[in-house]
C-alpha cells in the first residue's frame, strides 16, 4: 500500500517528456468550453455568486487522505471554480482593462511555470533571465532612450511598478533610509486621476496616505503644472522631502497622458532654485499608455494600416505625448492590460538610468546580504535590486513571446482597432437621446457614459449630479441582475467616482472597456442597441414607478 501511494505521487512529477501536462490542460479546456454555449459569451457559464461561493469554500476546504486521480481533480476544480470567470477574448466583455491573452504567450507562461523557473539569478534561471533584458531592450528602443543604461524588472503588478518608483525616490531624498527608516517629512506627489494603488504604495512604504499631495487637474483632465509647482514649493519651504512625483501616462478612465516634458523641467528648475542635494524621482504611471510607443516609426502620412482620420489623429496625439517618457526617471508597463496580450500578472518597471535602481542594492547593508543565494557564483543577479526574492520566470518569457509573435505591426493594428471602435461607440451613443459622453476627448479605448433619467426636470438642475448618479447606479444594478448576470450580450461596468466635479461631488458613469481583438463594428452596434433597449425598459418599468 505504501509503495502504491508513493508510485502515484511520483507520477505527478514526471522526469521524462510525456504528455501529462498537455493532456490535463486539454481536459481543463474541454471542461471550460462545455460551459460556453456561445464563443462570444462574456463569462463561463455556471452557478456563481455569494451563496454559491460559500458552498464551494466548504466543498474544497478539505484535503483527502489518499490521492485522487488528476483527471478527476482537474475536472472537478474547473467545473466548479471556473464558473463566472471573465473571458477577456470575448468582444462582449467590456468590463475593465484586462487583456485577451495571446495563446502563444499563455503556452510559454505554462511551460515556464511547469519547469518552475525562478528569476532570482542565473543559477536559478539559466538563460531564462535573457527574456527580462530582451523585453527591456525592446521597449527602451521604442521609447528612444539613448545615452543611458536602462534597467527593467518584472514585478507583481502595476501597483509594484509605482512602489518601486516611490522607494527609489525615498532613497534619493534620504540615502540612509534603508537603515533609519522613511523620514516622517517625506512627501509623494500624485495626480487626482491616479490609480488608488499610488496611495496603497505610500501606505505600505511607510510614507503614509496623509503625506500624499494631490495635483489638481485641468478641465481636460491633464495635471495642472502650476498647481503642482505651488504644492512642491510649499513642501520644500516647510522643510519636507519631496521624494517622488508620479504623473499620468494613460489614466484608467480617459487614458490621459500628462505633459511629461513640462513636469521634468519643473522638477529640474526647483532642484536648482532650492539647491536641493537630491533630485526627486519622476515616474510615469504608463501601465496603459506605454502601448502607443509602438507607433514610434509609423508613417502617419502614408498611413499603411489605412486607419480613419479621427483614429490616426488620436493615435498621433497620444504618441506625441507618451514619447517624452524617455525624459522621466522610470515608467511602468502592464502586459496584462489592454493590448499587452499576456496572462496576469505581467508587469515591468523600467528605470531609464541604471543608477536609479542601483540605489536599492542589497549589497549596501550586511543585514540584507543575500548570502543564501550564493550569488557570488552568478554573473547576473537581479535579486540584488528586487523587492521579491522569488519571481516567476514565466512573466518575462510570456512578454517576449507575445512581442515576437505579434510584432510591431500586430500591436499597432490591435491598438488601432480598439481606438477605432471606441470612437465609433462614442459616436453612436452620442446620437442617442438621454446619453452624455463623459470622456469625449479621450484618445484611448475606454468609453464613459452617463445615462440621463427621463424624470430630470428644470427644477432639479441644482441636484443634477445627485439625481444622475442615483439613476446610473440603479440602472447598472438592474441591468446586472436582469441581463448581464445571465451572460446575455455585452457586459460593462460602473464607476461611482469617474471624476470629482467642481463642487466636490463624485461623478458616476457606465464604463465600456474594449480589450478584445475580436471587437468589430457589429459588436459596437449590438452594444449600443442593447444598452438603449435596456434603458427604455428600465425607464418604463422601474424608474418611472
């Protein structure tokens, strides 16, 4: 009996080249697709929700005494726990800024996970470390970074890319902070439309959310340079350490890119004027906006992809802003967002000059010497600078695979299609009664709309935002419960705080995020007609009652 169990266990760790991994993945895929009656379904069909969730927690919170056959386990887990998962390749899933995974990138990801590659040093990763360097080189060439020694690190998400930037800024402002801790007078500047993860990173790094200064936006949602200058001057003049400034490189709701060049010039001017003995770190949160770098050498005049004039104008305007990312100190890339086409998580933070990331070296303190890793016998040791010790080699290998299999033209076409279809969506929504396009000037591929209640009358104008917010939230909840939760047609999402109004009111809006390469004109027409048909029913049967 003892040997029989042991023989079964050893089968789970095959030494030879067999088909067990492929067979199990095939079984899992077949099980998934039995619950996808229509390949355009936004989610995998099955029971899911709060009540079902707790049942499944109870069901799977038990470990068997004896091993269960792999086929039974895989089929059981996939059948139950994959119910309700989003299908990012579906054109009807317009829920958020996820990514439709390139199947070649997914295969490479799975292979690397099966071989369990640790991107710690060459001793634990072999040649797999090359992928991280190669992807960094590809992107820094697209960003036209010259004359420096850029360095990139794959990390655990967009949150981490911002955290790395903040940490380097703290080290620049306070070189002894590794030993003494983060000084209490440290400040971080972020934008009003920044992702919430900026505040999370400040909290986790010990800066504190109370030491975040928020830059007010202009009407077009770009960050106000004059407001930033006033706030930085105040920090410096009151004895604070202005460690890091993070500017927009493609915001979540409007894909806004700040004037990077002006912010760099402001930072440099203040360093000189106040004779600072450090240079605050300037980071661009470009985990969405980096993709426009693929248009670096695109011929906008001849327009070989034959894009529409509005589309090509939007792309050129966006590229003409993001290209100044080469003036920043660091920037972020998410391959698991938008057109990145990789499995989650797959994020990269790039430092345009190696001297910035070098400030995080563990060699500077005996207490952080990674002697357990025998790195003196390795010629490549990214672990010397990373927050994580163990990093999966799968991420950089998947990114490299996606870049190679899609190429520049493939990424250009994928991004252009999303922009083109978003323009069409806004146009069709704008032709409908009772709809306001909330991000009309966006150059990206997200559409934010506010539906106007039929009961809004002139005497309620003063309470316009309150009334419209209530209506939109109620409509979304109703559409989610009566249609989207049944996996019928398009699935979008809702934000209760798309922007903050001039009166301080949070502005809510419906959010349509196009990420699938299968989105086309017919999908857009269907999306708009579905929403408007639902609005008609909601107004008649729910709201007016």
